[in-house]
């Protein structure tokens, strides 16, 4: 059954997520988030960083009230790993030679880790056995990976109004996402050079040409297939759990993470 601690921890996870977005938008110099002007574009970087810090600290205040050391351990580790992932991503900006394995490590750290923590917390609060806790943790990790892979696809194919941010932001920021890397390594020489230059230099002047080049390869299909594999692994991780509405919602969420257009 759902307990007050579930609601409390759901809010904590959302607060941590919001704090990371506030900081991300400063680092990325983003102007649009969820269809609205970002805090940094409205109030400046200093205010955004400080508000992000406040939201982080409030999240830890809230989790202490749950009075469960395992909860503290899981969320403390998650926030640390997320920060490490953000640093790794920053180090990899403009690096067109990053491997697919290193790219996946970045998204495991900066995105999937919070999904993993959230699903593990549900098991901990319910005092689930070790096998079920591990299963839900794996589910979250694969779900988060699928979600981020589709995010990277939508940056190149989505509708700006639907996804709530500018199309091609990753290109403008020189982020070597998997669709760009795959297209660069499997496209023709002209496509490869165009994408490599975009990653290494960033900027907004050539975004549409880069998007066109990626769409002329099978990169988007490849990344969608990888995302589907991750969603399938998420569902497999919880296959042994008892059938019921809660399990079905998790399965539906995994399917939505791949099928979504926003």
C-alpha cells in the first residue's frame, strides 16, 4: 500500500531533478525549458545556481524526515553520481571521438541514476526483499537509459513546441550524443565531416544541415532500437513480480519512454 513516505520521497526525487535542471540550464546556457523561458535567461546565472542549491538542500531536509538511513544512502549516492555524470558530460563536450561505451556511461550517471534511485526507494519503503529491490533498481536504470536515448533522438526530430525546448540544442552546445556519433561513423564522408565539425565547434549556424545529414543515415532508427532494447530489459527485470496495477503501470511507463514525442 502507498504510505506517506512514498509521497514524501516522490517530492524529494522531483526536487533533486528540478535542481539538476536549474544547474544544467546554466551550464548549457539554455533559453527554453518545458516551453518556458529558463530561470537563467530570466533572472541570470547567479540566481539560478542559488535557487538550484536551495532546492537541493530542501530535498535533503525532506528526506531526513523519512527517518530511514537506507533512503539517505541511496539518495546521497545518487546525487553524487549525477554530479559526476554532469562533469563527465562537460569534459566530453566537443569531443567527436568519444566511444559509444563512454557516452552510455555518461547517461547512466547523469540521467539513469535518478530513475534507478527512485524505483529502488519504492522497494525500500515497502520493505521488499533483496531480489525485488534489485529488480526495481535494474528496471529504473534501464528505463532512465531508454528515456535519455529518446531525448537525444527528439533533439533532432521532435517538435520544439511539443518537447518544450529548442530543436538542435545538443548540436549548438557541441554535445556528442549517440545519434550524432552513429551518423558520423556510418554516414558518407561529407556527412561525417559536417557532423564532426558541428560537435567540435558547436554553434547554431548549421543546425538544420546537421539534422538533415543525421536523418539521411539510419542513426535515428539505430538509437530508437537501442532505446527499445533498454525498455524491454526494464520490463524483463520486473517480470517475476506479482501481476497487478502497479506492475502494469511500470510496464506502460517503459513503453511510453520509447513511444513518446515530447
